[in-house]
C-alpha cells in the first residue's frame, strides 16, 4: 500500500548511497578515546585545560551515539541478516544500546564533577573511563566483524541474499 512512497533500495540494500552508521559511530569512538586521553594526560600533567576538552568530547559523543544507534537500527533492519550473523548482530545491538546508557550516565557524572570542581578529575572517574574504553573497543571489534567477516551491506552478500544462496 505504501511501497510507492518508500525510496528504492540500491545494491547495498539501502535507500541512500552507502551506510551512514559507521560514519557517525567513528565520531563517537574518536571522541570517547580522545576524551579519555585528555583526562589521563590532564591528570598526570595537571593541565586542567584538557579536562575542558574532555568534557566537550564526552558531551558530543553522548549526543552522537544516539544518532549512530538510529542509523544502526535502520541499517540492521535493512541488512536482512542471515543465520550465521544474527548472534553477532544481536550482541552488537545490545551493547550499542547499553553503551548509550553507560555513556550518558558517565557524561552526567562528569557534568556533576565539572560543576563541583572543573580543575579536578578523581581517580574513580578515570577507572570507570578505562572500562568505558574497553567496552567501546569490544563494540568496535563486533562492528568490524559484521562488515569484514559477515559482509553486511556489501554488494556480494546482498546479491547472495537476494538470490537465496546465503
């Protein structure tokens, strides 16, 4: 009934030229990692200006992760995942949603810390940031696996799914 209102899917099985999720999510990855590095260097060198850089990176990473999730969910739905990829895609999705809540919580905590004393970051915050970086790195691994091992949204895999050979 509404099929004529939807744009046609291309050879990547997307209504737009290429995947957008990886583009947006790379901003999130870079901002989280850079925020952690700034906090670490700021802590050891007592350069408190780096705490401000870290704060803004965390804030924009938190906003960007929700945009990444919207595109990720859309593109995952259009991928028509085959049986072998489903467990990895489901885990990637679960961790992605969890990571958005974790990142928002840590950013909220950082806002409180910044409001109390912008010249200081406690060791407990740095410890939690190490865990955040670990989860982000694992999520990157899963995303890489979806593209480079299972070939989601690559032309050969999309063609194999359409032909029923996969």
